[in-house]
């Protein structure tokens, strides 16, 4: 089930990969400066809603992804890209989208932080575990011989370290951080978009040629992610504010981290790069549509 898309490799030299890693780290730094101890107290005060959010994102989304790829049978590298995106932590823009939707921002920030921290173990393990359920994707991982320790250290450097630095600065320089936060939020958004553009620019003709088929898959996958989060939260009996937060958290993934891992360990493999890059652009669009729609139809203002 492998075709030419599975053998295309985007060429990024060591400097290019380093720049992408630094850019992703800066984006995570932008998330971290918004974290305070109160966000983590959310776990202690209301552990149930946090558990539901983690269950939706860490278990249900990858499971739904495996079911989807089993049904639609995409090319091997496309399927592996979908699985990788599903096991990445929450995206950096999810907190902004949740605030637009007038939902539970504290829960959103808490989930983003927790999934980012657990990503050092759960992303490589999740990719290996869930990828094994789709044989063509498993064949790619076997041929590449993904090293768990290397992936672990990479995620530590571009996710955990900037998170710790950002939280430390928030604690010791709160006034400076609060003044810089709006600017850094916008800057991190542009950096993320730049990462996506840089990922596809080296072979844009092939990307545009395959975009129609990959875009349809990404839109369907992203829609399923939102619906998965909303369904799990509603089945758990959470209130509407929490349902909206968990739906958005599940629907917006850190595809920037996915791209960094693809270039570092998969040689910029075509289908994986297409999925992660397309997801990165699309979830901004879908997030804005859904969050603004939820805000419009909200029955009471966010407090």
C-alpha cells in the first residue's frame, strides 16, 4: 500500500532542523508564560474533568484515528502522519481558541501543560503502539528503527525545557511577562505558520499536487477529533463550558512538534509531512470557525 508519496523526502539540513526545533520551543515558551500554580491546582480541585480531558486526548483520539485509517486505508506515510498528530500534545493555540469560545480557559491551559509534559513518554510510545495496528504504517517504523531515547531527549529539549523556563519567568518577573504575553502570543502564531510554510516550501509542487486528497483526510480527521472530545465530555456529564474546552483541546494538536519529529527522525517523509503541515494550517481555520461559532451560540457570557 506504499506509493510515491511514501518515498518523497523533504530535504532539510541540520541547520534547518535545528531552526524548526528552536521555533517549536519558542512556541511552547509562549504557552508556558501563561501558566501559574492555579492552573495545576485545577487537577487537585476538579480532577474528574481533567481526567476526562486527558482520556479524550490521550486514548480516545488515537483510537478513533486508528479506526479511521483502518476504514479509509490511506497511504502508509499518510496514515503514520495521522497517528503521529493524534499522539502529539495539545496545540499552542488551543488556549486562545477556548477563550474565544467562552469556555473553561483554566482547564484548557491545564490540559495543554499536562499533555505537553507527558509527551516526553506518551508521544513516542503512542506512535509505536497505535502505529502497530495499521500494518503499512508499522512497516515504515520498522524500516526507520525509531530510537525511543532520541525522541525522548528531543521532546525534552523543545517542549519541557521551554515550559520550565517560561513558568520560572512567570514566577520571578510576572509584570514583565504579563506585558509581553499578548505580543508573544501573536508572535508564536506567526512562527507556527512559518514552520508550516518552511516544511512544504522545499517541494511545493508535489505538495500542491497531493493537497486535495490529503486535505480531505485532514479535515475529516480534525472533525472527528472535535466530535470525539465533545462526545466524551458530554457522556461524562460535564457542563457545557468544560465540553467546549475538551472538544477544542482534542481538536487542536501540536502539529509543530509533529513536524519537528518528522524532520528529525523520518527524513521529512512525504505523507507524514503533508498531514502535519496541512493539519497545522487547517486547525487554525477550523478552530476559529468553531470557537467563534460556540461563542455566538453561547447562552451566557464567559465569567
